[in-house]
C-alpha cells in the first residue's frame, strides 16, 4: 500500500515536521524520516506529503513543477497526484507513497505507518 492516507489512523504514528510559519503557500520543505526522503507541500494552505522518490528511476521528484494537485518529475516528466501518490502520466507506472497530513495548533504533522 502506498497511499497511507487510506490506513486506519490507529495504524499511524503522527510526528511533527514543521510549523505552519515554516511552509508558506506555494512552498515546500524536504525532510528525512527513518531514512525516507519526504517532501511536504503547501497548496493554498492545504498540506500534502509524498515520498521524494520518482518510481520511474528512483530519483527525487520533490523539486518538480506543480500544476494543480500534480507534481511533474523534473527529469523525465512523470506526473503524480499529490493527494494520493498515484501515477498520472508515464514514464512512471508505479504509485509513490503519500502520507496523511494534519495541523494541530501551529504544528504540521504527517502520519507514518506503525511498524508491527
């Protein structure tokens, strides 16, 4: 499963990754959690988190151009839906991980699957 947004919240651990002041509208930040590169993106004060790895060539996707809710891989043009991690356009054909994001007070938190 790549779209961790669909997991029961009881199977997620939410961790604080930034404050709302740190990611202005239209901006993004890059973090690493347990060795996984993740990009958090603010679109009109709605936050999205995806793994910063294009499934086409395992390169970073987070610096890609954003159109609506799509991010375009800067190397080969694969497109992914920021809301779900689903592939929208080739050359990629495998979805990338998407994580739930919530705001608690002024903290932005992402939900990571609990390892059992």
